C-alpha cells in the first residue's frame, strides 16, 4: 500500500502504517479538504467535543490517538494518566468513530506519534 500526496510517495510499513476495512485494491481520494479535530472525541460525560462547530462532511478528518488527559498527564482532564476507552488505539475504536460527525467524512485517519507507540 502506498500513500501519494502531490509528488511525495509514502510506503506502508516503512513510512506509515495503515489499516482499512475496505476490501478494494485501490482507493483514491482527490482534492479533499482536510480538517484536524484534535483527539476526535465527543464525550459529553467529560464536557468534551472535538467536533463542535466543525463541518466534516465529505472531508478528510485527521485526529490524534489517545485522549487529552493521557496525553497531557493532567489529572483534571478525563482520567489523567489512566487512559479512557476514548484514547485506546485500535483500528476500529468505536468511541472515536461513533456518532454522526465521523460517519459523514470521506476519510478518517489517526495520527499516532512515535513517542506514544505501544500505548
């Protein structure tokens, strides 16, 4: 699998890691607007909504893995260092992908920075 952005070609495995539930040999995404939605979390119980006032319909959505409490180690945000289900990294994290907003986007991708690999 390769990801091509303009003249840059990235190879799956060495430059990035990708997972999809699409069973297709090739998927093209051309001229899609990109929207960054923080952690991509809508958690009313924590008074947190990264999708508030953000239109994702037909756009490429980029989000961070983890949750803001775990990432900042702030005990007053979510559950601090105790990562919640919202922050768990898995290809089909239903908490990150549930709800109306993520389902309206064209592509949803998670950024998993190297220092947090394995969490």
